[in-house]
C-alpha cells in the first residue's frame, strides 16, 4: 500500500498543479487509532496528507455530488457567460466508481466535472466488527502490518487477522477495482469472493415469513433516526427527503416503531438499481443496524430480475428506466 | 403550576379577511375557560403559539391590544401547514393558544417619549397592538407625539383599513399611510416606506423609532433614521426566527446566546449589534 | 418503468416479512369494467382472508 | 451520613433487588451495544462495561415523548395534557460524566421562569447511582477538561467507588440516603475513605486527553466570523449522531400525529446538524450551510451555555468523538480554536 500511497500523492499533486482538478477528495489519517477520514485537498502541498489503506471506509462519491451541487447553486447568481466549471477529483475504489456512474446515469453532473483517481481495493476494516472481535475494549493504538492488526487496548495487547474483520460487503465484492477512471494507481487487486455474495440473502429468504419479520423489526428497533445512513449514501441525494416533507407528512418524526420501519423500508426501496453495496451506511450506523441484509436483497433482485448490477457499466441504462418485453418476468402480476 | 407547553382552549369568535388576496386574515379568539383570559395577560409586542390539534403550532405576534378586553386577535398570513389549516377554520371552531411569549415592546422605555412607528406589510400587526395601547384613554397622556408610517405594496394589501380611517380622524396622531403603487381609487401617498420616512422626517429629539417590516424595507429604512440622528439605542425592532417551544428550550431560535422566543423578539439595534449576525 | 418498481416492491415487502398477498398489481384498462369488478372481488377476498394488517401499523394515543 | 461498603460481586444483586421494588435503568448488553434500559425481571445488568453506547439522558428526556392528547368529538376537539408524573425509579450505574450532564440539563429544563414539567417529574423521581471511573474507560475521555471528575458526584445521588474488593458507597443527597437499606450494614472506615481519595487522585492523572475548554470562551466571543469556521464542516454528513449521543444536547421538535379521531402532540429529539432545523416557512434559513451549523454547535457548548448558565455544555464523555462517522473530533476543534 505504501507504494500506492506515494503514487497517489504524486498524481494528486500533478492534477492540482496542472489544474486538472480544483479539489481532490481523498482520505487522511484520523484522530483516532486505526481510522482514516475524508479530506479535501486543494493545494499540492496538502497532497502529502493523503493515505490509502484498509481503513479508508467511506464512499467518497457522496462528496462529489455535494461539492458540485453547492458549486452550481453558487453559480446561479453569476452571469451565464462568467460561469465556471468546477472539476472535483476523487480517490475512488470500485464501489466508489459505481456510485459515480450512477450519478452520471442520473444526470447529476457531466463526466468532465469529475476527475477519477482509481485505486485498487482489497477491502476495508469493519470498525464495529473489530471492536466486537476484541471484546468491546477501547483501542488506544493500532497498526496494520502484513495482514495483521496489532493493537494496544484497554484490555491489553491484541492481534487480529485483517481478513477476519473486513467489512461484509468487501468479502464478497465483485467490483473491488475501479470500473472507470482518469488516472489509475497501481495494478488491480486480486478478486474477492463474489460467488458467495448472495449466500446470506438466500439463507434469509429460506426462513419463514414470521422469522423474517421478527428479524426486520428487531433490527429496526435499534435505529435512532440519526439519518447517518441516508446522509452518507451517495445515492441519497434528494434535496428534501420524503422523511422531512411536511405537506403532506409521510412519516412521523419520532421513534415510533412503525415510523422507523417505514423510514428504513422506503429508503432502502429507493435503492433499487442504485445500491452499490459500498457498505457506507452500515459502517456509519452508530447502532449497528444490519442494513445490508436488506439492501443486498435489492441488489439480488436487480440482478435476477433485470440482469443489472447498479453502476457496473457506464453504458447501462438504470434498470428502472427501461423495460425488457421478452425477459421481464410477469409472475408478480395479479391476474384473477 | 401551568404547563407552558399546553395551550388554552379558545374558540374562533370572528374572522376578518384583511386583504384583497384573502391570504391574510385576522382571527379573534375567546377563551373557553373565562379564568384563562386573566392568565393570558400580555403586553404589545409579545406573541402566542396558535395551536391546531393535529396540525401543530405557529408562533404569531399578538395583533390586539391588552386594552381590548374579552378577546385576543392575531393577524395571520397563510403560509405553512398550521396557518393554512387556520385559514380553513370557521367561526365557532375550537383550537388552542399558548403564551403570551417573548419580551414585548419596551413600554416603560417608551413612556414620556415621542414615538415613531414604521411598519411595512404584514409585519404591522404587533405595531397595531402598540398603537391601540398607546392611544387608549388615559394611556395617551403617557406618550409624546406619535407618528405612524405604514406602507403596503398596494391599497388592497393594507391591514386594518377601518382602524386606519379612525386613527386618521384623531388629532393626537400623525398617520402616514403609503402604498408602493396605488390604484384608481387610491387618494393617499404613493412611495416606498424609506422615502416617506425621509419626507416625514421625524425629529430625533426625545424620540424612539419602532420599526417592523420585511428585511428589504428595514435595510433601506435604517439609514434614513441614522441620517435623522437616531441612535441605535433608540431604534427598536422585532426579529423573526423559526420557533417551536416558545420558551427557550427547544434550541432553534437562538441568535448568539439569546433566544428570540424568550429574550426577544424585541431588540434595540444597539442590542442586536451585540448579538451574532445570524438571523 | 412502473412494472419493474412494482415487481421489486412486492418482492422486497415479502422479504422483510410482509405477506405477499397484501400487495397486488394488475393491469386494467378503462374499458374493462367486468375485469375491474373481478379484480376487486378477488383482491377483497384475499385481503379478508389475511385478516387485519398488523405490521407497520401505527398506534396513536 | 455514614458511608457503606459492599462487596463488588454484590452489585448486580442490589440492582436486581431494587428492580423488584421499582423501575431500574441499568446498563444492559444488547447484541454488540451496551445501553441503559429498564432492567427486566430476568434481566442481567452489565456492570463490566466501559460506558454505555448512548447517553442515559433518554431516561429524563426520551427520544420521543407525548405532551398531550386530543380527541375529535361531536362537540369539537377536546384535549388533555399528559400528566407530568413519573414512577419512582433508579438510574443505576451511570458514569460520573453522564451524571454531570444531568446537572447541566437541569439548568435549562428547570429554569426559574419556564419549567419543563416532563423532564422535572422524571428527574425528581429518579435516584441516580453513579459508578466512578477508577480507570478512564476510553482514551478519548476528557472529563477533567470540562469541570468533571472521574470520581466525582456532581448530578449523582449515590456514588460507588471501586476500592479493590469493595465498593465504597457514598450517599450524596437525601434522595440517595433513602436507598441506604439496599446497601447493607457494613460501614466504611477511615481506611476506605483514604483509599478512595488515593484512587480519585490517580484517576484524574490517568486522563491524558485534555482540551483547552475554558480558554476558548473569550476567543469564541470575538471570532464569530473567523475563516476558521470554513475548515471544520467539509466532511460533515449532517447526520445527528453527535447530537443524539451527546449527554447535554437537548434540542427537540414538536409535532402532531393523528389517526382517526385521536391524536397526540409529541416532542422528539432534533439536531442543530440537520439542515431543516432552522428553516423557516418562507424558505429563509439563517444557518445556510453546515458551516453555520457546526459553528452553532461549538458556540452553544463552549460559549452560549457559558453566557447563559455559567457552565460548559460538554462533559467530556467522548461519545461524539468515537461515534462521528467522519471523525470530526471536537477535541481538535477546541484545540484549533484555542490557537486563533
């Protein structure tokens, strides 16, 4: 990874110097042990902050949408002939490029407004899972070295194998290398284990309806409506979410069980053809709601019903934007 | 002790459509429990939370004067969920009223001084309360000259039209009503509020200006008063912010350390200067 | 396409444990009065058989 | 009042005994999280915790709470206030930082002019039992920078201090004394007291994370428009995690919910991090971007609350530091402000 990091910094510097990008969204070291956090680089000197490792968790595509939207809003008061384009650079792994493709398919910005620095990915650490693995101890210091995470914790020294604490979505990732990029850093990472990607969904489908409902309600009860899942999701970019509309009010704002269920159900359902399984919502959820159990079903249905994997190809149309007369199944239709 | 979150039940006693566009109405409420009226003792410049069960609450300045006994009035523009529901209500229906809330126009400070009242559009409501208070019976003697400058976009948008006529008949009030643009029947002044203020040119001697209106009006009116020599201590205004609880708990209407609902809404410009410019 | 949305919605509701028969989709043209009557009749029977909905129903008061 | 001693392994038994007599909130392990929840009949309190995931403020200020109910009748709407009553209860095992937060919340909810009956009723009827932090639970703990003490009793009615094989039980308030019988007859001697003082001093030293919280107030007074405020918010997701987990954050929203002819007015947590928080009906929003919202949150904790209540609205629990999805670290924010 060291080598990739060095190259990444060099490329970032070059892009800023050559004015190929006005800002580069990447990751820097966090203030807590074993964390990396999003950062925005606008000068070549700052590029040395950039890191690339298994602690880079979030899907940064969200910030591309935010920055370009904010820029466009600020340009509204500028005369059309004086308007400037802003090019946002982004450090993107496979899932991040999928989100960018979705933004492009959904016409959120143009291809030349984003400069994609593709990086290979071999998965990121599930921070909550790591904590569980070490019995909930507080991590005081930590390093990743040779596939091992070594930690000083409130409960003594601990070592955990990296592969044992990778995020669930990474373990079965099909697209760990960038799908589209302007600059590609390093050589592609070896494949993860995509053949197993729907195993958990299949297992869940095989349960009885009441078992499934019990699991859904149990997970949703953890939710405290902090909105972190929605806020971090690159595909959740509506200016006003249905949750916040007051005329009419679609869902209550409190912690009522049914309101939480409706919020989560509707947010997840809006991900049909749009969830790239980046795991950001799962990683930011402070309460550890098992969102992926449900979102992966949406991914599976998209693949099985329409042969689509969200954001997997620049040429594809979004699956809900088209229809295949010969192959779309009809058994869901009620024909008395 | 009275739970400050619980409204008093009131009945809509009278609805007066104020403007041609019909989206501003004055609602007169009577308390269902007579003892609540005494609990609702208010001062001009305060506001109340109008509460419609199932819709929510909306903070609105009190338009009537405490000298008007037996009822409380609010002039409300139809805008959000609650105010829209209010506009659908009919006389005789029951709803809720919380308050009174906020500080108020500084009556003690105003006493013995010449008062210049400047109002624009819909924001005239709590100024109307103040005027009616000051001109009521013996109260009038407690204040010096009273000059009123009130403007609306057009004659149809003037509030309290009957009262304006009554006020103009009095010789102890200097009433200047203006519209941005008149119509065929309009015989009064035409022109923006700041221009009329310049024309009327009230003296700064022992005077206080009470100004309330849309931000754009305030922006252009203040320089006129500064030119006339009014100090920031002697210019008073009322702020608007999004509010919910009305009693300084829910945390959204603060400007710096002050809560507009509890410590305001009335501030002098000198006080506002000490606050953060975030409103 | 509406049909794709409906197909995935029904599948998703079923997955989280909401009875599949509570969501029914069909095509009825404005000219198909008889068919419309038939659809409603059978749908009503199905829903009645399931009994009152208990999931995601909000209680107030 | 004399102090008692209890054996360390007696703690869970005492909590369970109390739970037989009234409502007891205790740390409970729920899957991977430790949360303060009402102790069920067959439930086990989890006292081997560092601290609870969420702040126990929800005991007094629940996420969602009914304020009044209304019913549509042929005679029109009839409404009834929710009674401000609360059953006698015990909040067992909060950390001193969280107990400290209650003293701070009291300042707001229990002001002279406007009293918040919903909060006050629960607060008055709840006995707070703290368990002191002999070791700082987390490396991110910084209570000593914000007027807290790891072995402090501010906001607590009873304080338990682990002095080795026993807990020293200190009855801080008359409300705490009323529960003395649950803690047995063993009285603490002078040696135990000495031990406690040693532990308390060591615990203070063990807290190595420090922020210049008191130094920033005069700086904040003058720097509302400092360009520094442009530097924090870029990566902020505008989620409410920091505020929902914060023991002292207390902003709420009020809304009505109706079904058929019945309805309820509820209040529920809100957050200054949410863009809609200050948006007015007209569309105007005095806090236009996340920059203003971050400034508000910081100012509220380290300036506005100090102006109004002479206290910093932060207890140094570190929950916001640990829970922020994008690692915006309030310790660094305060540190940076101190250098302006």
